[in-house]
């Protein structure tokens, strides 16, 4: 543990993006303090116009933390870019407010980055509040087919069959979750930080793609465990919001990295997939009752919303950075 603290030194800047997550933010900052990281690194919290009392919390209980209040809800990536603008650390740790660092996590990530100059960005092993592994710790790069057929079961099955679930040393991956990622600050600034075209979701995968495009590699560090309570901010707006924003992010990624034709094909296949799942859930609901019926109602609503988005009937103004969009927007 002492070695991990020595590794951290003053080479680290931690940026946390907050939106209506005051209570979770307090736990996140406390986990940093318990590892004495707040004394060895600069910690920056950026609030995306939620005005949820986090500024008073930081000033009262975490005076060592620098708080930046964005007057507008400019999106997750742009908030992070704002926090990283004056970063002094050699390494930049980006955290969601609903994360808690486990002992040694930061030291393990930094050690991995320092081990090889070719490694530009690393991610942690994310776990649920009950300790269950989150397959979203790593991501495939969005493509036409893996986007359409992606689901938690397939991701977990692929993780186990590949043998990665048993590895305890860092290994290369395509992308890691933005809930907790560490990148060389110079590289982050060189490639322009997060792409502002993403309002929420997708900016982490896009950043990993550009890190790899710069000649560096992205690694997953299984020894670095971080509790991720998951989707707290977006959950404040309901599952419909996050489902639409995920598809919006995929559409942006496809257009940037594969072109408009591939993006259109992806949207068409996504519509077909949504229609099939919607039909299957509707039929199954007729044979269920009680709790199962309620669960299927949620599934039906989800895929109905996705189908509407595929045909352009759901506009959530994700690309218009304003405080008064058609529907309220928030960052992860």
C-alpha cells in the first residue's frame, strides 16, 4: 500500500464529473481521502449545471478539492475537458461520481501506465455495490452487428470464454469504461480530449479509439478494483433517457469512424432488432402475470422507445448544448 502511495506522488490529477449525484459524490471523495490521494494529487469536481448542493458539500467537507461550476449543462465530455484544462498531473484519472476507489486501485493503474511507454490509457475492473463484476469494464468498438446484437449476457459470456475473467495482469483491449479511466495527461490534451460531439455515452469509446489511432494502446487493469454503483445520474431521468442517449452515441461514433452509410445500415438493423424484441416481449407478456408481467412492460417500453428513435420520432436534443432542451438532459 505504501508503494502505491509513493507511485501516486504529485503526478496525478483526478477529475470527477457531477450531475445530481451529491450523495454519491461524497462517498467518491471520501474513498479518495481514505487512500490519502487527496493529499498527493489535485482533485477537481466539475458540476454540469445540476446545482444539487455539491459545491457547498465540497467547500464544507472537502476543502482540498477544487470545484468548478458550469453554468450550463454542456455534457459529460465537455465538462471533463473543462476540468482537465489546467491539469498539472502527469496522469489524468477520470471518475464518475458514483464510483468508489478500492485500496491500491490508483497505484495499480498508474503502475501499468508507467510500465510501458506504448500504453496510453488504462481502465479499472468495475464491480457492483455487492462485488459482482461489471462486463462493461471493457467495450468492443461499435460496429454494425455487435451494436445490434449486443446484450449483457453476450458480453459476460464472451468475457468468460475468452479467459479474461481469470487474468490478473494488465492486458490490451479495444476500449474501457469512462466510469474510471486513467490516461497520460499530455496524450489526452494532444488528441483534443473528449470529442464534444458526444453529449453522454460513447465519448469514452471514441477517446480509446483515438488513443489507439495515435499509436498507443489501451489496457484493462484487473488488479485495480473500483465500485461503480452505475447510471445514477441518468437514472434520475428514467431508463428512457439513457436508452435513447446510448443509441445517439452509437450513431455519432458510426458516422465519425465508419461514415454515414454504415451509420444508416446500423440504424436499420437496430430497428429490425428492436421490432423483433418488442414482438417477442409482447407475446410473452400474454402468458405472464405479476412481477414478470411488470418486468416485461418495462422491456416493451424500452424497445418501443428504441424503435421510435430509429425512425427519428424521439429527439432528445443530445447535440444541442443548452439548458432548456426539448427534454431535460444530463450527463452520466
